[in-house]
């Protein structure tokens, strides 16, 4: 499974949105209906899935699906 | 003091004997028990292994998977019961002024299941894995907060926490609030989801639960019976729409019954045991009758707290006798519908208030099942075995809680004047 698909799967499970809605441009709050608490849990799920730590400062910048994917790639994660 | 009168215009129930008021009512009348072996957790290591579960309750069907995960089961019960009561009252298409709608819901142990699950996660994986939803899911007032969001209820909103009297207090507080003009409509009741490792274990440790009927679950709750040996825990939610009378009349609402009075006292005696002779409960009944302008001679029916513990049933019987007098106490019918739905703890008061309202409306008194041989000192007419048709006009509903809390609600059949 590609990195993009894994990220999409996590978001779909957490937020109950459709996979088609999870585009790189999609904003967690304005497009996918997340609130600040959902976002905290999402970051935990990414940490678990990709075995890394996301600081609060980093998490604050991850407002779109694309930002998460770019962040993970920059951390050297490909799958 | 002249006061605004308060009537019941909608009921919502999620219980071991039904997930609508009519289903629960029919099962209560037929004496069909909702008690079974516990399946929500593995009960094999617990002394009590039976409970009243809301089997088949599917939060995902009600809220969707993502939303369901973010609320505790006690909140889910409250949301479903509230929505059903709201619709039954006719508010779905014609909602009242949101700033005049309040919510008062009680719960004894709130999100204890969430607490346990998150505690396990934190112990295994460290504090950074505690969910941001942990606190909002756990706190007992979240049912009220969530129901307010669901139904856009913007007036007073709070949670009553008095163990097994919680929803009795919620209804009493709602009655007072409508009388005082703080709101015109209040969703009042309670919910509970206590079939968890710690709650079950805790009540087992208190020796409060039935342990001798694990192989015969439907016979475990036997209020006022000689062979009773403790209460049977159950879960669910029950919510009543309380509405100021003229507000209800103006919109042509169907009135189920009138809540005419409430009495609230404390034993100031012991943390879990009732006061000698049910002294606190006696005063709660007297206060409720006085508040509702009811003469003890006009009481027809009491839906008892009737937990099926040794101490409660005999002391409550004494309390009824001393509150109403020997003659009245022996004339009236007393039943405990816990015999079929178990002890819903913080939801017990509103569950039983709902049944009491339906008894007044339909003129039928639900039975106490499993009442086969009267216990020592249990000398009243407990309506054993089968329901009884009766032209009843005034009924009391008792709720007593650990901490010495006593609540009695007084209802009257609504006859249009």
C-alpha cells in the first residue's frame, strides 16, 4: 500500500469521511470536518502507524492531507 | 404560592426491556424480564454474573462509526432516549424556543467504562497515548452537553449526581425550574452504562449485588421476596419531556401525566445503608405529597425503589407504612419494576417515573415479578406476578441512593383540568 493510501485509510477511519474526499488539498478542519480534538487523535494515529514522534509545533503545521504526506516523506517514510 | 404546573409530554427509553416506551411498558406489564448473563464483559471471575443489558444497541447505526467512538455508552443512551422523547413530544417539526429549553440528566458513574479503557492504554503505552476525548467522554455532565447540541437546547443545563437517586433529582430539579420560570421545557432523566470491570467489581465488593441466582438470571431480581439476595445491575437511559402546562396546551400536546410534587431528603446516617426504618425515605414521601397537595388517602400506587436487597426492601416498606399510615399503606398497590429491568442506577428514577406515568395514563399497574414468598417485614400488596387494571389517579415513585439521598416524585393522572 502506498504512503498516500495508508494516510487516507487512517483519516477515513478516524473522521468517518469518504476516501474520495481525502485529497492532498483537503483541509482537516474546513474540508473534512475535524475539530481540534480529532486532530490530536489523528496525529497519535500517524505516530503509531509510522512509528515516529510528531511534536506539537510540527502538528500545528499539518493542516492538510498533503502537508502530512510531505511531512512523512521528509521524515524518510515511504510506506 | 401559586405555581406554574408541569406536565409530561414525551417519553424516551433505552432499557433492558425495550428501546421504546411502549416496548418497555408492554414488557413491564407482561413481567418479561430483561435480565440475563452478562456478555458485555467476561463475568466469570465476578460473584454476580447477571445484569440487564441493552442487547443489540448499535451506536454506529445511531451516530456513525467516527462519532460513536467519541462518546461513552452512557452518553449514547442519553442521546437516543432524549431524541425519542423529543420526537414523541412533537418537537421534531415544531421545536420550542431554544432559549427556553433546558436539560437536566443524572448519572451515577458517568463514563467509567471510558476511564477504565483509557487507564489501561495509559498504563500499557504511557501518558502520551491518552485520548483527547478521554475527559469529555468520561465526565458525567457530557450527556447533558451533548443532548443540548443535538436538540439546540440553550437554557439551563446540568447533571445531577446522587448515585441511584440521580435521575430522581433531575426530575425534581426540572419541576422546580419550570415552576420558577427558568425554562418552559426541560428534558429530564438520566442514563447509565455501568456493566464494566470496575463498576461490576466495585458493587460486588460492596456485597450489594445478587450472587445466588447466576444460573437463573431472570429470577435474580426479586424485590420484597424472602429469597432476595441483592440488586441486579442494569444499564440504559430514560428521559421525560417536562413542560409547563399552558405551553403544552397552547400547542395541543398530548399530555401523559402531571408531575405535581417532589420531596428530597437525606438520611445523614450512613454512606450506603438506609436509615433505620427508612426514616429519610419516609420524609421524602411526606414532602412530595405535601408539595403536590396530595392527601395520603388519595395515593393509589407507589412505584417503589424496591432494589431486591435485604436492607432496602424492608426499610422502604416501613417508610411507606409510616408515611401513609397503616390503613393507606395496606390499601394501595406497591410494585418494583426493577424486577424486570434491573437497577439502572442513575437512570432508575427516570425509568421508573416513565413507567409510573404510563401506569396512570393506561390505568394498569405493572407487577413485581419473582415475588413468591414475602420477606420478613414485607407486608404490603406488591402486585406479585401479574399486572392489575385499576382506576389509579395518584402515584408516587421512590428513588434512593448511596449517600443517603432520597427522592420521591408525585404524579397525577391528567384529566384535562
